[in-house]
C-alpha cells in the first residue's frame, strides 16, 4: 500500500480508497480479514487512529464488518452494487477527462478519437 504524505488527500482517505479498490476488484474475498489496524499502522508508520478512521469509513459504506477482538472482514459484494460503484468511478474519471479536454480546447471528435485509441490499446 502506498501513502503519499504530501498529497492533498488525507491519509485515512488514501487507505480507504485503496482498500475499496482492492475489495471491488476482488483482491479481498468475502469473509477475508483486512490487515490488523495496529499492524497496518506500524507498517505504514502512521497513527492507529488514522488507520481506524479508514476502516470505519469502509464499514459505513458496507464493505467490511467489525468483529470484536478479530478485526474487520470483507462483506459479500452484490454484483449489481459492484457494477454501480464501478460505473460511478467511470463517470467521474470521464468527467475529469472531459474537463481537461475542454481546457485543452479539444473537439468532441478529438476526444472520442483519444478514447477509441485508449480502448484499442487496452484490448491488446
């Protein structure tokens, strides 16, 4: 796990985002426990409180459940919910790309050509 100290994003948010991505990508399976709060804090050289805040955010989102004395385990993920969450990420990324394209004064055709080229590169 990579944490950027001088990122504008809080450390707990970076941790939560990385675990969320890994859970949604299936890197953590249903019932699998996340690393211990203390262990992760030690590995990342950050506060236990910061780690706990990230885990609590994931719990609020329904991605993990806390078990007293055992830690946090990954909840079953509804495939439709997963699709929706991925769709939101795609929409967000595309919105950012459109905003950047407008700043660069790209035409819609140029933007679509860029997207098509990137899609073809992914298929290789």
